[in-house]
C-alpha cells in the first residue's frame, strides 16, 4: 500500500477532512491532497515528522512506516 493511501486511511479513521488533518499537522492542504491522490509519491521528512509525532496520529507510526502493529506499545492500524 502506498504512503498516500495510508495517510487517507488514517485520516478517515479519525473522521477528519483533508483540511482538518492538514491544519492539525501543519502541512499544506495541497500537499496532503497530492499525497493521498498519489500525485506526490515522496512525503517530505518534515511532513512525515509532523504526522508521526502528532498526538492524534502517532499511534499509527509503526504501521505507516513498517506495515507492523504493536498493540502492547499502543501502535495500531486504522484498518
């Protein structure tokens, strides 16, 4: 699964619009849209850091980066 698809799953699992997620993690709405649509394949290191360290999304970090979960550590999948 592509990173953009994963970002979309995380966002929808949290019941957020693209605009809400972009604002929460402080990335541009156009960047988030392009990630989700697959128009931009590479996510900047800064954007990835903002997403994976945000309190609302850090529970998905291991899944987002490695396709793994660790419920005992609070790491889950949105699916």
